[in-house]
């Protein structure tokens, strides 16, 4: 029956939790699990009444007077039969070596947990103590373990609570307090005797007590007091807010957050108190410490327990609700809330309703909240159940995200915290994410995520590809398949290529371009494409793809034929890349027809592989293409194709006359007679004029310009280029009876021929257009020439004068003569070794120096002397002989 009940309540908890999570998308802050194993066995026969928590173990008291020591998994490690009635409270010191127990019959016991040593002793007080001692004498003991039993039945008083000194293990701290009608402090004297002292009485039963450091906090019917064990003073009284509640039904909950912060929960009120040191100037008769309430607020439900969580609070609340059907009040599930205390209010962080066993029958006093400071574990104790609440770790966060189908967030959380997660693997989460996307129909997203999630795991890739094949979505995963590291089996890639080949030629062609050819069996794919071309032989996409496959297979000949048939731009790249020039010698016309410019550039760039002669021969039947090739060749180098220059005259005349004249001007290998014949046959005047002038027949050329072109400006320009007086004379004679020509000559002849020669020959009475303007221009040109001459003359004179002055200044400067200078004639030092002797030195402006006696005597005709060295340079060879003859 008990097992069935447990399963029932467990399922009830699960369903309730699910309904709670469905109501809110907010992630819970805590996770819960029942304390099972030994606890389950205990609560099947007994009921929990109280519990205390140590970092190493748990101590559970029951209604049948038993105390069980449990490990954190709930397994029983020790059992104590303390009393036949309910255990009210258990207290442990910080070391976990001593325990104090208080039962409903008013008895208090304090004993060591890890020693069998016992002793009996009688106290000098109305308390009867019996004990048995074994082992060394008390004065020789360094670590005393003992068992104390106090019976105050003689005074008809009972103790409901107990708290042992946090450092009870120390010999100087053998103290504990008990509470009933009075709060008594028991401590061991120096004679190993126990004495008691009343700390407080007269305000009703003391129902809760907590000891932390040197401070003891307790609650009675009137409020909460704090006692300083060092100064032996009570330092505060925090009054109870709601006095309408029965203190036995809604007991006060006390919790020390640290050595100076006390949290009080009573009814629906929460107060956070801070113990502070009083300034020396404020003491007088006051205690050395005082209490300040730093936060105070009301809650919605009745408080059954409190615990700190960093700067927040964990509150266990007793909830009553009214039934909608019967309109009666009933006990609802208790709530565990995390709240952020503020000065006068609070902020709810999370709130969970707990389905504990028998919650319908429990009262506020039946619930207790204990916590382990070291691990942030919170124990919710009720008569029939113990639930453990833990802070959710990253694994729990991922569990919640997965439960809510937030796979992407779960994956991101796992990647960020991969060192901290224990129960999850990034790969498993990723695979679940892919499956979720596939189930939802987001095939493209699922395929894209495969890249990141599957990574380099080839086996998983292949598994996912087959999964996509089953749902007919191979196309979705194809762009993301690995192509290098790892490489999947060829069958995988072939399977996808066949899928595209059956339904999407463009997609198939894209994959062939993007995938390296070594991923799949090329011959298999080539055969598949050929089979499809049998049905659609003119499909350009398939033909182009087949050419690419041939290229991968190094079957460049077949690939080149297809490219040329398709006139595809990649044909030139294919030829260059794979050096296929030997294969295109008989396909030059096809290449030129496709793209003559690219073809010519390619042929000219590779003359060493396909000779000029071979190209010209191949293009013999296509003279227009032959011209394009030879023209480009001539532009690159005027001499390489000189053997074809005669041929090019006809080609230019036929297909490209605008470039004929430039060709004739630039070519030095062109036969002029042949060119003149062709130009005269075709009546190409400009070209004929050029050829006649180049052959020396300038008069015929000029005559053709005047008679055929009737262009005086061109005739004048031609005469200027030739710079021949006879041509100017012919031009004047031809123009003398043509007024427009005379105007042109008058405007342009001034700088080349004397205009008077033309003016004298003009007949009287001839009407010449714009004569006045032409004469004015002649005069202006003449004046301009005069001004230019005068300006040049002034500049020349000024420059000559400036240079003459500069030379004079230079020659007038002194010349340094020292011991390093030598005579240019005798090559001895220019200065004598004895400065006292008279000497004569001649220094020329050219800086050559001579002893006077080393110079030849000046001639009778001229007294001037010249430097022998410079004179010899100016005279030149043989000049000395001429001088001697003179």
C-alpha cells in the first residue's frame, strides 16, 4: 500500500509540475527531488517532526521519538531511540560531532556522535542527571564525549527547543540553551559540573531558538529577542506584528544569514535584521550592539520557513485556498518562492508549488525549511515527505530548453558551458535539434545546421544524408555536404548527383562546378549524362556539364569540341589551363568565329606553339579573319609579319580603309609601287597623296590635293610638311585665279613665304573674300615676328651682360697659394722653402700657377701672356707649327 501511495503521489507531482510549466514559459530557478532510500522506509512507519542539516549528514527526528542520521542520499547511517514521544528539535554544532535533542516530554539530551565514552554526574540543581563514564579521568581528557540527560519533570516544566553552542566541540564552549516557559543557558563549569542560568522568562512559551557565533536569537509569544553571549546582554526586542495568529499554529521562523544578519518570518511578515556595533559615544548604559531592520515586507501566504540564497531569500509558504465548488477553505500545496528583498517591499524571482505527500492534511507548523550553506541545498520537511530543492545547474537549464523545444538556445548554452555540463553532450543536442527541424519541415535550416553540428564525423554525415533521402530532401542537404575534411563515400555524392540529374539540370550543373571531381566516380556520372543526352541532345546545360566532366577526366579533346560547338567563353580558359594548343591548330577558324579578339590575343601570346605562318595559312579562305589577325600582329610589332605587308595592303583596302594610311606610314616593308597601284585603282586620294610624296613626287601629290580634294588648308599643310619653295610657287600659281584659295594662302602663308610675292600676283579688280581680315592678319603676324625678335635680342643682351659681370667678379677674386700648389711647368712647389728669398709667381684666371722664370717670353706682337696648358688645349693638334710659321 505504501509503495502504491508513493507511486501515486509521485505521478501527481509530475503532472502538477507539468501543468505549472505549461502555464508559464519562465524557467524555474530550482529543481526538486524527493529524499528517498532510508527516508522512504522511515516515513512509511513513522512521521517526520523536525530535521537539521550539516554539510556531512542529515539528522531527522520523528513523532515516535527516533533520531536518524542520514547521508545526503537519504540512507540511514545511525539510529537513536531518544524518547517514546515526538522529537521537537535537533541541534548540531558546526563540527557535526555533537548533537542536542529535545522531545515533546520535556527531556533534553546532548551527546557526542562519534564516541562511546559516557559518564554520569549529578548537577546542583533540580535537574536529575544520570550517566556512565568509561575511560580516562576527566582531568586527563582532551576531547570529552558524553551523553547528558536532563529531566525537569520534578518542576513540572518541559523544554520544547534546544540549541547547542556552534563551537561546542571546544572545551571552552560547552554551552547550550533550552526553551520552554523559560530560556535557560547551560554551561559546564571548571569542575566539569553543569550549571544553568535564566536568560529570559515571563512572555509565554519560547518556540524557536537559533544560535550563531556569539548571538542567540529566540522567539516567544511577544516577539523575537537577541542575546549577546559575550557581553551577557539582550540587545534587541523585535515585536510580533500579527498577534491574532496562534503562535503554536503559526510559529516564528528564524534564520541566521551570517554572524550579524538575522531573518525573521512570522505569519505573513518578513524582517531582515542587521546587528551592528554601537559607537562608544552612544553607549552610556546601552548594550554595545544594536539591531537595525534593513528590510521589511509582507508576503501573500503564511511563512513556514526561511533560508538565504546569496542576496535573495528562499521562503517556504503555507497556502490556504477556497474551493470554487464547496466554497470551503482547504490546504493547498505549499509554495517555495525565491524573492529579492527590498527596503519596504520585495520582488518575486520565482515561485513553485510543491506536491508533497499528505499536503491536504498539513498545517503551517508541520512544514520546516532547512538548508545546507555549502551546497545551496534546501530541504522541505513535512510529516510524510522530505523534498530537496537545488539550484539548477547548466544541465538543468539545457533540460528545460529541450523540454520547451528551444533547441538552438540549448545548443548555444551547451557550447558556452561545455566544460561544466555533465549529463549532456553537444552532439546529442545538435542531433535532436536537426531531428526537430526535420519534423517541423524546416529542411533547409536543418541541412545548414548539419555543417556545424556534424563537423568532421563522416559516419554521422552519411547517416543524415540517408535520412534526408528517405524524406525526399537530398537537394536541401547538397549545398552543405563536406568536400574536403571529411570526404564521404563516393556513393553519397553520386546519389545526390543522380537526384539532381533526374529533376534539375541547372542544379546538377552547379554541383559539378562546385564539387571537386575526385568526390565521385566520374565515369559513372559521364555515362548518366550521356544517357540523358540521348533524350535531349541539344540541351546546352547538359552539354556544358559533360564538357566539364570531360575536363575533370582529362579528356580535353572531347571537352574542347563541346565548348566550341556551344561557343562557350570557357574554351579559351580551357586551352590555356591545359595547354591544348596542339589540339586547336585545325580549329583556328572556329575560335576566330566565336571570339576573334580573344582568339587573336591567345594566338599572338603563344606564337611559339602556333606559328604566324600556320595561322595565316589556316585563315587563307577567310580573308576578313586573316586581316584581323595580321592587323593585331602589326600593332604589336611592325616587323614580325613583314612578309605579309604586301598582302595586308589589299586586306586593309578591302576591310579596313581607316587603318590603311596609318599602316602605310608605319610600315617600312611595304612595296610602295604596289600600294600606289592599289590606291589609284580604288581612287584612295589621301593614301595616293601620301605615297606620291613618299616616293618623291611632291608636285603630283600637291596637284592631286588641289584638283581632287579642293582643300587649300590640306595643300598648305602639305607644303609646310615638305618645306619646298618650288611647291609654294606651284601652290601660288594654282591658287592665283581662285579667290577662296588666295584667302587661305593669305591667312597661312605669312610665316613661311613672303606674302608680297602673293600680293603682287593678284590681278587688279579681283574680288577676294575677307581680304581686309587676311591683310590685317598678315600685318599682325609681321608685327608679332618683329616683337619676338626684339624680345629675343633684349634677353640675349641682358644675359650676355650678366654673364660678363659674373666672370669679371670671379676673376677679380683672390687666389689661395700655399705649399701644396706646384708649378705646372717644373712641377716643383710653387712657394720656395726659404720664405726670406724673393720669388715671382704667375697665377692665371684658370687657376694654373707657374714660376715666372718657367714661362716663355711673350712675343713681340703681344705683351699678353697666356696659360700654356689652356692655350695648348684650345689650339689643337698642329697649331704650334702654324704659330711658328707666323
